[in-house]
C-alpha cells in the first residue's frame, strides 16, 4: 500500500565553499507520509531539506517533483512551504497577517483569505489571537503561527526544520502529537528534520538516518530501532550494547566468550560481525542461570527503569531493568535469539 | 546601574547655556525690531526669498532621494556579507568622513571646473567642455557625496537586524524579489529609512558651504541667505533670526513626517 513517490532526489551533490555536504544523495519520498531526516548536526539533513525547498541549488543531480525536475525553480514557485528553525515570523505583521502573507501574494479575495486564515488559526489552536503582535507570543504560540502560515498556502509538502528545538520538553511532547495529528488531518507530506531520535520515532512513518552526507538507513521507526543496519544507526537510535562477535554458522553467533543462537543467516563462516543488544533486552537472572555472568558496577534510577552498568570479562554492558540489583552483586545475563541483532562491520 | 541622576546635571547645564539660551535669543531677535520692539515684519520680510526656500527644499529633497536609492542596495548587500568583510566595507564607507569637509568639497571644485579634470578627459573624446560647476546639479552632487554615508549607516544598522530566514520565509510563501522587497525588507527597514532621510535632508537643507563652493551665485540656499544676514552685506540679525526660526520649523515638519511614516510601516498595515 505504498503511496506514489512525490519527491525524488537523485545523485544530489552540494558543497559549500568547496567543502562537500552531500555527495551523491538519492532519496525517494512517498506522498502523504511523515518522513523524518534524522542525524547529528552537520550530517546534511538540513541541506537536504533546503534542496527540496529551493534554498540550496545542488551542484549536480536531479530534484524531481511528481516526476518533473524542479532543480532550478526558485522557492516561490515551488508547491512546498517551510516551517523554519527560528520560526522566521514577520515582526512587522500581526498573527493574522503572518498567516495571510502567502494568500495575499496569490491575490485571493479578502473573504476567502479571512476564512482560510481563521480555519488555520483554529487548526493550530490560536483562535482569538489574530490581532496579537508576534513579539507578544510565547515560543510555543509562535511555533503554531509558523505552522499555520506554512499550511495556509495548502502546500503539497510541508518542510519542517527542527521546529521544536527551542521549546521545553513538555511543550515539545505536546507539539509532537499535534504535528502528527495535523499531518493526518491535512493529508499531505511532511518532511521533518531533527537530531532528536525520540522525536523521529514518535512521529514518523518513515525515518531516514543520515551521517556525514550519506543515508545510513531508511525504514519505519520499528525497523530502525529493532534492526539497525550498522553501528552508527544502532548507537544513534537509543542506547545500545555493541560488541564484536564471530558468526560461527547460520543462526549461531559467538561473542563475549559465549555462544548464542540468533535469527540471522547468510554470513560467511567465522565472519567477524558486530552484535547489537538493546539494554532492555538483557534479562537479569541469578548468576548460576546466566549465559554470561558479571558484576554490577553501578545502578541509576531513571524513573521507569533502573540503568545498570555490568562488568563482564572486560566488556561493559548497559542493562535497563525494572528490578534493581546491588552494586557489587554477581548477576547472570541471558539474551534471547530475537534480541540479538547482527550487523556487518562498518568500514570506517 | 547608574542610579545617581545628578551625573546628568553637567549636560543639563550645558544644554541650558548653549542650546536653550541661544534658541531663546533667536526667538527674541526674530520677533523684535532693531530697537527691541515687538514686530512680525521680520517674518513677513522673508516673503521675497520664497524661491530660495523652495530651491533649498528641492535640492535637499533630490539629494536625499538619490542617497536613498543609491544607499539602499549597497546597505542590503553590506548587511548580507560575512562579518569580517562587513567591517572592512563599513570602514571604506566612512573613510571620506575622516577627511576635512572643506577639503572634500574643494576637490570637487577642481574636478568640475571648466578647465577641470573631468572636462579635460571629456575633451579627449571631443565632448564639452561642459558647464558643471555653478549648477544646481553640482550642488546636489556635493550634498550626495558628503552625506551619503549618513544614509548608508542607519540603513545598514536596520538591515543587519533582518535575519536571512525572514527573506527566505517570504520567498517560501510565494514572494519574488520585488514583493520580498516591498513587503518585508522595506517595512522592516523603515526605521532606518526614516533616520537616513533625516540625517541627509537636515544638513542638506541648511548647508551653505556646498552651495557657495559648487553652486556659484545662482544657486543660493537658505543657509547662504542666513549667513548673509549675520556676516554678509545685508547684516540684519532680526531677519536672519526669523529665517533660522522658519528653517527650524520646516525641518521639524519634515522630520515628524518621516517619523510617522517609519512608525506606521513598523506597526503593520492593519
């Protein structure tokens, strides 16, 4: 049930002052999806967004919109709108006029503008704020105006550049749900840029993990979290234990001095691999029953769970468990076959 | 920080002696005869010089518009440059201001003269010699040349505060270059425009050196007229004061006009 591709980036090359930012990036974005570009700062995610918005013209490559190349189309002719990182609201206009800005440029008639603006302000929960000056709004309210302004033009795609970065945690959580709701209500494509993995997992239909100008993995949040393709993705998305191991044969891997059955196959015999185990996937058992045994170094209370660091034969494991062990205690650790993720070693 | 208001007293004293008192003296002279009796004759006596007032306003207005048109794009590109380049360019803009005002204007005299450098160069191409010195155009040129930095600086100051993302937002919402300019850049830089206009128009309208050196006898401005009343042949403090007073009123009117323009644009059209 995959939707048709609405934007296709093909072999995009961008560099700033000779410094390469994107080196041949290709990416298909499907219609009506909530797509998140996720990665650390400097990974090229914002540049990718700006290529789609028309603010950065790639040195080479194609930007296809519904199959048509829009690479040299200026931003004001593109059927996309942007919510900027610092909101970029016009301080000389009030809330109403900010939202109406794009509509006035289209020379719509005043009645239609009015109904569209009011509808948008209602959608983002800012009814009654029309005459308010931008300077008198809180960060969260400014954010909502910026979103309403972007959506008022009825774009095919809304681009969002780390729009929640400046908000506090509680507001950010609220806005995440709000944005997801908006995307579904408007039934358009959202392309969202963030460095916050939790945000990406919460809202997205598809997550694109980027690093150093390259796409590391594309997939659903579940895929990305449960089946990271490489150590970078595994480390970037949530906490992980990553250790070197050897694939003895199909469905059998050896690491940390013990053999484990797993669900992976297709590796060469005795191929050296990397093994990812999520902290919450390690079961704590009495020492005598554990495949691995280790000594608890410290325990930190994290709210829902305890985070423990366990020393085992030179390895350090991070475990999330609802039951706390005592520091210094000898414990056993078991890992189920389903919880072991095998990755080919990353070439650095 | 500073809580002690008495620190401002020295300036208050200064203001009283050198600003308020002279102003009162000017008002006194403007409304009295040489014998010290109240009269309105000084003000009505200005009537024959209406043409000079009109010329002053016209030339200063033209110079201000030229400065604005020239300075606006320069200030914009200046404000978009990298910080270190901005500083160098600003230095270059201000460089002429560090040279003596008279010297700069004399330089233009030698350039514009009948046998001046420009006419000589034009002569090589078989053009001219053109009458450039002692024209209204030369006076405007002198005003533009001398006061252009005063237009660039406030415009630049207003424009560096406009974040790039606002310009991008305008384009993103469908505004091309022209509408980005008229709907975002100009309204947002309106305070700078108002300041720039004031800072160029006020000295231009009251100048007397530029018009005398570059305008010859035929382009007398209010400044020259006033000077004549105090130092020249006509020597009449009372009429001179009346003229000064009228000039102040004209300038105040112009300033309040530009200021309200700036305010309205800033507050928004609604």
